[in-house]
C-alpha cells in the first residue's frame, strides 16, 4: 500500500483494541497475508491469471484505484504460486532508473552477480532466465505500483518481457499491478508502441455491500474478534460501503474511524462489547421498558394493595409446606395471588386442608384506575407467602433495547439434491436447482468437472431461500460426472453434491419433413486440422485462442465456449513436448481479424486472443514440399550458409532474399542491439558462416543471426543436434526463409 492509507490511519495503536477484545489492529495499513479476503471476483481473477501464465506468453496489467488492494492481491498471488514457477516481486517507485530496476529484478530472481561493478546484470539475468527455460521452470515477474515508474524504467520492463530464446519463446511472464492512469500513459507519445505488447488487462473488482460485511467480519476475526454479531449495524455497513466506494483500503479507513469514534464516545459497561455501546436504545425503548417494569411491580404487589384498600393488614397464613419466618425477617412484598380477569370473586378461596384463614374480598384493579387486561391467569394451589429478602420473587423484565428473544442458530450448510441429476449436454446455459439447508448470500458455489473447476460469479447464482438456490451454467455436450461444492466462508463448512452430464438426444423430427439426423446450425463450428491451416492464404490473419499440451483440453475449450465458423487445431512442439494450438478464422486484414475477435463469446474475448499472420503459423508446420518426401527431403544439411564475409546487415539481407522461401535455417540468437549480434559472431568465430539481419519486433529494432540452409524442417532439426555444445545451449530455433522474408518486408522503409 502507499501513503494514502498511512496518512489516513496513522501509526498509533487503535484505542478500541482492549475494549473490543482484539489481539491486534484489524484495519492496519501493514500488508499482512492473513487479512487477505478472497471474495469470488478475486478468486476468479487469480485462477485466470494462473492459467494465462501456465499456457501463454503474457504481459498483464492488473489495474485498480488507490486502495483497491493491489499489493495484497499481488502478495497473495505470489504466495499461491506453484512450484513450477520462480517468482520475483518488486515494489518500484518514481525515482527508480532503468539500471536500478534491472539490478533489482536480477537480485529478486536470485541471480548472483560477481561484483556489482564488473558484472552486467542484463547478461546475467538473461542467462538465468534461459537456464530456467531449459529446466521447464516459468519465471514470473510481479511489479507493484508500476504506474510510478519513470519512462525509461517502464520501457525496460517491456523490453525485458520481450527477451526470447533462440527458438522464439519468450523467457519471462510479467504482471504489473498499477493504477488505471497507466493506460493513458501508454496511449501517448513514445510510449504508444508499448501498449500493443500488453496481452491482457484486468481490473480489480470493487466490493459490493454484502461483500463489505463479510470483509469486515474476516478482518475482525483474524484480529481476535469473538463476537457473534458485527460491531456495525446494517446502516453502518451501508454508509461505509458508500463512502469507501467498494475499495478495501478505504473500507479499512472508514471502519477504523467508526470504531475509534465509538471508543472515545463512551466507556464499556460490564462485558458488553464497546462497539455496541454507541447503539444505545432510543428514548421510546426506554419508556417501554420502564412501563413494563412498573406494571410488573404493580402486579406483584396486587394482593398487598388489595389488603390496604380493604382495611385489614393482618398477614395471611402460610401456604402448606412453607415455614413462616420470624417477624423480624419478614418483607413487605407478599407473593401475589392472581385472580381470573373475567369478574372479581364474591367469596374467598379456601387456602387448603390445614384450615388457614380466608383472605378478605379483593378490590378489582379496574376500580382503582389500573388496567387488568394483561394480568396473567391465576396460579393453581398457590397462596400468599412472605419471603426472606434474598428470596424475593423474580420479575421477568427485558433488557434495555431488547424487543424479541434471540433467534435460534441457523441450520448448518448442507446439499441434499441437485435437480435435474441427469443433465442433457448443451452449448447454451441451463438452470439447476440445489436443495438443502443453510444457504445464504455468502455461500460460495464452485463447479468441478474434468480436472477443471470454476467458482460461479454472483450473476450465475440465485438464492431463493435458505433451503433452495439455482445456478445457471453451460455444460457443453461432453458426457461426464460433475460436482457442485458449496462453501460457507464464515464457518468453513463445505457441502458437496454430484450430477451427470449425458450426451444430447437427437432433436425431434420436424413436423413436415421428418429426418433421423439432427439439423446443424447455420453457423456451427467447423473444427479443422493442420491441412486447413496450410491451405489458407499466407497473407491472411487468424486468431490464436488457446494452447495446451493436452489435445482434449483444446477440443473442450472450442466446444464449451460455443465457437462458430472455421477453426483449426494443429500440433507443434513446445519444450520438447507435443503442443496443440487452437486458431479461429481466416481474415483478409488485421482490422477484419479484430472485428472477428470482437464477435467471439465474451469468455473467449476476455482472454485477449492473439492475432497472427497465417504465414507465421504455417512456418511452424512442416512445409508442404517437405511432406511429399523424395530426394530433397533426404538431402544432408549444408555445412554452412555461404554467408558473405562482411559484417554489414545490408549485404547479409541481400543474401537472405536470394534463398528459397521453402527451405529452412537455424536462428541462433536475437537481440535489440546490433553490437550484441556482431560480438556474438566474433566470440563464436562465425564470420562467413552465419548471416544476420535487421527487422522490427513489436515496434522496436530487432537483429537475428541465422545459420545453415536445409531443405525441410526435419533436416534442420537434425543439424541443430550436431552444432557445437556452446551453440546447442542456445536452443536454436528452426524457421523457414519465407518467415525471414516476411520480417525483412515488414522492416523495409
């Protein structure tokens, strides 16, 4: 967090800790992972971010207003990172230069620098990221307060995210936590090219009013609160939420002020919580309570009052079984004898078998101006008896401010049935009814299927009562067993239930022309393969939507997200493993591709699909000429590319233009500095053996060195294995000359 909260809350210990029974400050400005509140919106955001880092090359902006909890979210996300990641968290500031930033990142990843003066942090960091890449470890950079970075340091973050291995794989995943103002910075001046490199933008959701109540309860509980009710009324919570605008930092501030004001307004009374003291009963409640007490005392003294008005003050005889105390110990308040309120008795009741004296007739209270309507019925077999002072008959009088008795505890959370329990698979949303007990607005609903899970947002959950709720989900058409898990975040109680998704039945035949086959939708999904990709115009564009090591996952993504039109799944290699990629559409221009992406389902669009030229996609597949086999496909790789001796990019590029676009080469290294490329060539004694060229990569200068001429991809891969060890460690990237020609064309003035 930043200075906003420090200035607001200050650094002194809150005055309400002792009186509220708290062990520590519940609304401190210090960022403590124990106080992180994982509401549904943040849980979904974390799950999506984890998925993107695992399966995409990302640079993500997480934006939120000051006080929205960016730092807490970053720390929680880092703490939940899987072992396959190496995470570096840095908190930046407005005075941090680009060199200081790179040095901080290198140290954050644990890079050992042999002397701060002599070592080059850029090179050391690159080698470290490359080593992580080879060990199948994903390096993740989390930057807090990225909006404070000066221009050169902000550019350094973007350039670092561009660092690639020789095979073109980005080595770093970057997530920047910043205020929304960074968007305006990236859209202006020299910073504008950087905005195109951002793959995803997410906004931290604000807390709703019901979330604020749970948020306050969570923080108070962590701090030691043991009360059953919050020390805030519903009106207080509404005021806090409205004033804070759903921002957790401001909620902390408002709650802190409310408790502090309560602590200074009055002193605690007994064991009553301090925060309850400001909620004193209104004057009306005090009057009602006083009237109840007075009526109770009058009823208790009814017999004595009757005796006074009858003129006979002699004490009645003791009831059977009671021993009369001495006169000195007697009290003046006798145990009352109540009569039926219908009519006053005309004759004295007999006191019992022991022949006690009879009391004189009672004068009705109605004649004395006192109401009798609320008098209780007579007590059977009871007579007046005098009690010792310590045995005064109790009178039931309500506590001040108490109107009704406490309600019983709500039933525990349970899930009895899910209806229907057999769900026909569909690509459109369906409603399921859950029945059980203990349902509430705070109940978190999670759906699990096929090794995947999703916490449903509030828009997909409808609470009908404490025994029934409805959820709206899209199951797709793949049969399988699904599970619904309900969680009460307050009590940590979990209740589970299952249902089955079955294959959809064939549609009923139309009334005019019956047909046993289902009629396909006009815009049904046509899922193609590698051949479809190779058959497309290489100058067209496509949208890459999803990629995974597991082909069924890719197929499920295509179908469960209700895609339509042409799409293709093709296989390539990633980290020496089969890698399946889903692309959608073939568009004549990049603008047309953007329009196509905008028309995709919202869930797909939120993942920011990658728009690519089809020739770059085709270059990753086996060229059609090589697929036919023959002598050319079996030819041995050329020992060297017969590159020109001069170390000028222009002469090398002319040579590259003369190569057959259907052939392949090995890209050994890429850099934004031409001097680095020349140094690399000299260091490895590659003059005359490699060619290098200039291109543009995401709006910036880019230089790459390539080696060899090979008739097909397989021959190039075989040649890569025969390279010297120092070059093999760079993981050479097999690429076609057609893709290099495209780079040269785009970089031409």
